């Protein structure tokens, strides 16, 4: 059993993650602003704080030590500073993103972005998501031994509880015959299912891996295939127009997929895309 601090974790795939950690026997403390307290499968300890505020973190957690910190909401280097200046741990897992990689292509490997070699800037959260997440990774090296740091990098997460409603955008627009501007219909991209997104981080709590590690379904899908499947399910054709609403997955320039060899080497298997994507689309068509 480990004494684990989870920063965030009360929304979306964080709920799957916490429930799996509890199932595996860990003692969980969750630190959030306190706006959401979902019902987990077992009891957790709650700490209320603003992780962007140094003094708030200090008051809530100052001087405490945990076996592991899982940081789900580190969005800048100053976020990391506010936390790790006040709380210590043996191991640290940061929920990062595949957006840190500098170039889109198939089968991107973890060493294509090395945060320890990146120039550090102490910044707050900025509009440039790619840069702010790179800085969040880089900042950890100011506080932790590299052997005890892990960065989990995911592409877009899909699932039944996705509050971003990105998949729902396509379904609703096709259903209501609203024009969509889609600029990447024939580009292929990888996704990860929400249950894998949560369960894999929980898996790393017991199978810790140094450095960055990708997670996603191995196969890829064209945006046109997603649109076509929705059209078939609804019995309606999409309305594609440059004057339509901009689609959420726009901007892909090349096939975008990520190597999961590192995750597979420690025994984790991500669901194949076909196992969950099309059943998910069927369910969302019925529910929205």
C-alpha cells in the first residue's frame, strides 16, 4: 500500500484512476479546489487548496510527505513550483500530454521531447498549451531526482463522461444538419479511451517507470471514418462547409500516432480502437 496524493482527479478519467488505486489498496488523499466531490468506490481524504497559489498549497499540505504524488492538473512551471516547494514525495507522476512533441507523424516515441534538456521558464498558465505543458514537465527536474519522475503522455481522450463534448460536436451537427468546417477529413489520428487513461496511471503507481511514457490505442482512425460512421448511425449526411462551425479535431497535418512499446514492456495493454470507439459513438447517438 502506498500513501498517494492525487492533485485533481475528481473529473472524467480521474475518477477511473482513483477507483483503481482504491481497489489496489492504496491510501488516497485528493487535493482540489473542492468544487466537485464524486462518490468513489471507497473513502478518500480531501484537502482543499488552489494549486496555482503557493500560500494555499503551503497552508493545506506544507511539510507533508507522500510515497507518490499523481499530479493531474500541472499546467505550468509555476504550478509545479507551488506544489513541490511545499510537499515532498518518493515518486512523482505528472499527467502530461502528447502535445509536447514538436512534430506530427506516425509512431512518435517518448524521446522526441526531452524535458530535462528544455530551457526552463517560470511561467503561469498561458494560451500556448504546448509550451505551458513543456514547462510543467521541465520544472519537475528542479525538485526531484530524474529516477523518481514519470510523465504520462496521452493524445485526445474519448469516453462516455467527456465533458469537452468534442465527439458530441460531430454527432449534434450531423443530426441537426448544421454546417461544419472540417479541415482534416482524411488525416489519421490516435485516441485513448477514458478507462485506459485512468487505469494506466493507476497501473504506474505499482509499476513505476522513469521518464516519459505514451499511452493510447495502437491503431488510428480517419476523421472521415468517424463522420461516416455517425452519418450511417443517424441516416443523415453531414454538411461540410468552410463557413460552418470549426470542428474540434481540426489542424492535423500528418498521421498522428504514438509508440506504446514502453507501456507494453511493463505489461500494460491498451484497448484496440475498434473495441471502444464505435460502441461509444453508438451510445452517444442514443444519449444526446
